[in-house]
C-alpha cells in the first residue's frame, strides 16, 4: 500500500508495519486502508474524538427509521401554502384571548388542518397491515419533537374533533413532558399521521421519513416573502408562502390521493376560518 513499506512475505504490509507507521505519525487514506486490511483499529488515524453512548430512544428511532427507508416505498409531493390570511386570523384570535393566556402557534393550525384533511381524505389516515389496509376513524397526530434525550413523537389524540385552543394546550403540555423526559407510553404510542416542523429553524423545505406503521408524514418548512401578481392587472404585491411536503407509503396512498390530501390541507391553511366551522 502506497506510503507504507511492507516487511512481510513478498513485501506484504503487516500489523507491525501499520503500528510503526502510526508511531512515525503516518496518517491518511493509505494508513486507514492498511489498518482495515490488517485488523488494526482505524480510529487511531483520526483526530481526537469522544464516543457518545447511544440512548435507548436513539436506538429505537434508528431501527424504526432504517426499517422504514428499507421496507416502505416512499414518494414525495410538495405544495406552497400562502400564509397571509392565516397569520391575520392567528393574530386576531391571540389578541382576543390575550387575557386568558391563550397563544396559538402556526403549528396548532397545521395540526388542525392536517387532522381535518385526514377526515376529508381518509385513505391517508391508514396503515399497511400486510393482508389489509387499516383505516382509522379519528386523527391522532404525532408531532416530532427534538429533545436532548433524542427525537420523540408525542401524540395529539382526536385532533379532528378538538378546537384550536384545545389542540394548542395539548401540544404545549406534550412538548413540555417530552423535554422533561416524562412522557408516558400512552403519550407516544399509536398515532395515525406525523408532522415534522423545522420552519422555526429556518429550514425552507425538506422531506421526512415515514413513521411506521403510519402511511404518511408532513414536513413543514419556513415561510418566505415573495412578489406575486396583485388583484388589479399589471400590479404586484407581497405574499408569504410556506412549503409543505408529504412523504407517503405507496402501498397505502396513491399519488392522486396524496395530491387530494395536499389540496385539502392547502385550502384549510389558506382559508383558516373554515377550521372553525
């Protein structure tokens, strides 16, 4: 191997040659390749490092997501949602509820719109069972929460039948329990659909991995300002748009069905008063 002189039979590189190269400060691809070939721990050729123990929740998450990408035929659809009307409604509702301490977030609206869309397009609110496709009668929305203990997905149960105020209080309570590592099994077991929102971190658009046995997950990015045609011909105005990407299990949800769900979600988000009916 280039850069390391072998002292074995027919100039073969031996373990002693690799260790000698290490002692001389020899690093690089050749040394790493030689280490792998001779059974020497290749980590000796890297900078100083710390091996972090893997927590149980990380092991479980890694196993489930690896199985998901290997076994579930993923596909992805994206849509841009105009957020201007929703932000005005949100501001008005928060102002009217200021004395009671209620403060609705954009995530609250996303959860409610997703739940109502699942009721409108129930084929997405399903899971693959091998010989059957199980269709759920209520929307239990899992919400991805990153904590110092790992990724957790607590569930807002029956989100389709709860008002925005109730959804908001559930999300806040679950997020607090997740960050304090106090979630009970009933808080994260089950779920019919997942939402992952990285918009508050400045992520514009991304595609998430389906959370089995669910059939779909919605990935939400940040809103951005765009110049769009105005109401009068030849005029322009500013609009705020958010990208939403749904990842689906093609065994359960066909592309046309996912597109129908996205259209319903977009309609609820762009006309948020319909969520209150």
